[in-house]
C-alpha cells in the first residue's frame, strides 16, 4: 500500500471511530451526513467498491443492505 492510501485509510478509520464515539449524542441527520462523508472517502480510495455499492439499496425493514439493484 502506498503512503497516500495509508493516510486516506487512517482518515477513514478515524472518522469511523468518531462516529462510534458520538453516535449516542447526535441526531439521525448528522449521523447520516457523517456516514455519507465516510463513504465518500472510501469511494476516493476504491472507486470500484463505490461502483459495486451503488448497486445495493436499503431494505424496507432497516438499514441492512440487500442485493437488489435500484
């Protein structure tokens, strides 16, 4: 892994850690925006993963992703 990717992965890990630490003290809209920001960071690191993830949709029963194209 190159140092640029290593730094980007570190920033993703830190953002996820902050989400976990703050999840009880923030509202749903803020969490949604922060999760979207993390996915944006991941997309920059791995565009193919972002492309594959875009083929999933939220299941009506909750936040789990299911294999169902939009």
